[in-house]
C-alpha cells in the first residue's frame, strides 16, 4: 500500500507528463497545418510534370534511344531502396510501419536472389535498419537540420541517387515513404522511381489535330526532364512524409494525453481512498482510547 | 485581340502565377519565343533568364531557371525549378542567386551546362 505522499508524488509526475504530451500535440497540430499546406502547394507542379512525362514517354516508348531512366538498364539484379523516415521519434508507429514495409521488400527481393542496397533519408529509418541490414546500407542522407523541406533538399538527394545510377550501382530504385491520407491515417507506400513507371496519361491535352513541336527534340527534353522527375518524386515523398509525421505525432500525443488523464483519475481515486482510510483509522484510535479511560 | 492566353507558372514549391494574359515571352533553349493566344502545340526546355508576362500594357518579369514550357490549346504552362519575380530579386536573394550561378559556372562540365550557367550569370548581372 503506497503512502499518501507517494501517491501525491505520482499524481504530480503524471500530471507534468500530461502537460508535455499536450504541448507536443499542439505543436504537432500547428506544424501539421504548415506541412499540409506545403504538400498541397507542391501538387500542381508534380501533376503537370507527370502529365508531361506520360505524354513524352508514350511517344518515345520502344525507341532504342529511349533514355535509361525511362527504359531501365536492361536488367534488374540490383535494387536500391530509398527509405524516407523522420528524424524524431514519439510519433506512434509511423517510422516502424515504413521500415516494416521496406523490410518485407528486402526479404522478398533477397528471396528472388537480387542484390539489395539501401539509402536512408532521416535518422529513424537508419537506426532501425542498421541492426538487421547494416551491411546493405550504402548511404545515409541526414535531414536533421532541414526545418522546412525545400526543393533544393530533394534535388540534392535526387542528384546523389542519379550519380549512383550513372555509375551503374543499381538497376531499379524504389522509394519508401508515408503517404499522408488524413490525421489518423498515414499509409506506408512503396513506389518505383527508376526506371520511371510512366504514369497513366490522365489528361492528354486535346491538340485539335495539331502536331506537337518539340524544341530541341523529344529525347533532349526527356533527358532534361527525367532527372527532374526523380527529384519531384522525392520532393513529394519528403513533403508527404513531413505531413504524415506530424499527423502521426499528433494522434500519438493525443492518445498519450488521454491515457495520462485516465491515470490521474485512477490515482486520485486511490489517493482519496487512502486518505479516508487514514482518517477512519485515526478516529477509531481516538474513540477506543477514550473508551479505555 | 479579344483572345487571352491562359498561363500557369509553377515551381516545385508553389504556383507562382496563374491567370489570363496577352502574351508571354519565354527564354527557350534555342532562343526566346513569345507565346500568344492560340499558339500551336509546342514544348521547349528553358534556359535561365527573364520570363516576361505582358497583360493589358503591363509587364511582369520573373526570373526562371531550369525547366520547360508546354504550350497546348488549353494554354501555356511553364514548369520552372526556380521562379523569382524580378521585384523580389534584390539584396540577399540576388546575391545568393549570383553566388549559386557562379558556382554552377565553375562546375559546369558540358557545353550545355556552361551555357546555361553563363546565361544565369549574365541575366543576374544585368538585373
């Protein structure tokens, strides 16, 4: 039976924990709004880019001169997994679920006899993958000092990946990230970025019978475009990740705050009971003392 | 000329400009070109430079870098990696861009890259 003082201390400590989780929840909510806005603002560019890539790739598909980024290297022996996670924890199962998806892919690919290489973006993913697949990690990209994801950050990552591709270090690249659906739902997603899976031509513009003219020409444009496309995909993944992370943290902290509240109620009840028991005991002592006289 | 051209300028981070205009002059890889309403379908990559939007006698200049322009019957879309309105291009922003352009010029290893970097440097210097 804990003493009254113990109980009081425990209530105090749970209460201060609750204050922290509550504050974290509110911070996450504010950050989430900003992250969501950034993700929405980036959408037109990505969508138009997809439209153009779909358009162009349809016109060069099957050409022997089609760029490698689109057609692939001709083999698929080495797979590169780009695992994008957050740098900070305390956001529920967000990071673990992305890592789990990546791990399943690794097991599957290794089962098929492929070579797997991993590039991690964000600290938590590296921490979790290092234990099991430390040997496969080829590179880590630190995002610790990025406060707001800018396109330049994504471009840096894309450049690294493209350099590796040009050096023939891998044939196929997959990107893992948490797609933001809503505050309570973030879906870990895997996406193939190299060779670019030509997105469905969703909105082929109606040309009214006219011919498209290209300057300099289709292949030159694709050569410029495809590396950008990779950059845009990574940028989008990072933005989605940022929003997902805050969403996951918000709901995790909301849960924690609620749990702390329940805990406080329970401890309060226990405290009151103990206090009453003590009063009763003291009364009995006084009464029986008086009777004995 | 009653017709107007629907023009969108988007950068990865946001939509920079969207609206109906009279004419847009785009710095294309093979020379500047102007786009008027009802232009034929056309696609070109961009060189760094000033994009000029003309609308009702007014002119807006926007510095663009890296990307391409896509003309369809629906209008003109410019996707630029970087798009900074000329009026914001001063002080720190300008010097940062200048430094970046000079840096690129140093590192350029292909004729195309060095041409693009030189254009960026020149445009920024003239500004």
